C-alpha cells in the first residue's frame, strides 16, 4: 500500500504539493511610488501592538504578574506613547486585540480622537494557524465589529497576532473588504498580495523582526528568553534601517509594543527615531495612509 502523501516527509513531497503550499499567498506587484507626499524622500510608518493582557489570556495563563505587565502597557505605556507622538505631531497606527479594546475602551477612544489609526489584531491575540477557516473568520469579524462599536470607525487594515498568517487569512481579509495587511515579510516596500496566484487587491505593508522591539527586549521569567541587546544598539539598528529606506526612497515601518518600548530606559529610542526622521525629508503616516497612497501613486 502506498504511503499517504500527508504522512510523507517534506523531502519526499511531490512537486505539486510544495508548489501549491508556496503559492497560497505570495508577493505580487511592487507598490513603491516614485515620490511620497509633499516631495518627501521616504515614508515613516510607526506602529504599536497594544496587546496588553491578551498575551497571557491567549495562552489560558493565570499569571497575575504577566497580567500586570499587560496592564502596564495600558496604564503607563500608551499614555507615554501618545504624549510623545503629540509632542512631535506624528500620527501612528495601533493594532489592538478586541479583548484588549474591551478592557480599555477609553484608551481606544483616546487614540482615535488623537488622530491615530486603530487596526485589527485578532480577538484575544489567538494564533490563526491553529484555527479552522470558520473560527478565524468569526473571530476577525467579531473583532472588527467590536472595534467599530468602541471607536465609531471600521478598521480597514489588520495585523495578525504574532504575525501568524494562516492559509485562510488572506481569503478572509478579502471577504471582509480590508484594504491592507501588515503581517508578512516578502519585501521592504509595499506590495500587492496574491491569493492562489491571482491579485487579491489587498496591500501588504511589510513588517520584519529586525524592526520590532520584542526580539531585543522580551522577557519570559521561566524560560531562557532574556533581554540581550542594549538600548543604544537597538536604536542603531532602527536608525540604519531608516537610513536604508531613505537612501532607496522607500518605506520605513517600525513595530513596537506599549509594554516593552515605554520603559524609562527605552522610551528615548522612540523619541530619537522620531527626531532623527524629522531631520530628514520624510512623510510620517499611518499604515492605512501608506496603503492608500501606494495604491494610487505607483506607476503601472
């Protein structure tokens, strides 16, 4: 009896199988405009994943300590970020799990009132790759309804929790009419996502672990995960990424977390990045603004 294909080791997969897996979601045409608004050389898109208590709740955790760390993100982190953005007149994007939004409704209304974007970030920071199509779709739809009810605005973009993008995620994004996603890493500049080799119409505003504060600073008490990169080194990495985007006339996208980046010894990194960017010809924009601009200003 022949061995079922699903039980074969990957090196024994037929070509049709690995091609179909790779082809589920791919990067399509590049969406890099020749020039940014007001003649800016580079676009700067700052983002904050306001996970708050959902990092612990997602795993069914009962740690009061980790829940309090999440509360720090709401109690100290977001106000500190909003004050800094206001100081420099910069708009940014906040990605909020629906449960975190329900726990901190006034925060979301304040973020929106300040002119910032709120995007989808799952229901309880769940892992999409563990869900069925129907479960993932129901949670994302419920999340969109929740954020709209709290803020009065329907989200137009999403960032999957932990950047966990399932084989169903893009199809669901299309069904919900989302304009963009910000969870994938096939390029440094925006591109259109292909679904089964066909243009989806959904724009990717790409992320990268290099441009994320968590890999440098995340701490797990009972695991071997410990902060290992000094803050000045993290600033140097972010600044070099910005320089590269500026030299190429592209996009500098940065992902941060309120419970991580806002410690007294780290918040200055964000301020220095803003100050450094403002010394150059850049366009600060939300992720939705970037997606809308590249869609209409990229040469065919």
